[in-house]
């Protein structure tokens, strides 16, 4: 991760992809941001417990529960 972007080094999505992280409270906001930016349905993944401990929501300081990308 680099300033909210995932760095993909190979494959179909090679390059920088905007990635949002959201808690249960901010999931809808994060989805709206990705839809507005890419005009496509977002990919939403639930973070595993280890990732939840080290990742905070992009909109508050609570632990993130979801990652949202294009």
C-alpha cells in the first residue's frame, strides 16, 4: 500500500489501484467513492482478523473490516 493505492506488479490490474478501507459504519461511503471514481461496481472483500488489527478505516480511526477496490 502506498497512500491509499495498492501496487500490482503483474497481471490484468498491473499498476496503481485505489483502495479504500472501511469499518461497518463507513462501508457505504467507501463504495460510493470507488463507484464515483471508476464508474464501475466495486470489489468488496472482508479483511481477515490479522489484517483488521493493523488496518484502519479510511474515514475514521476504527479498525477496518472491508477493503474496497475497482
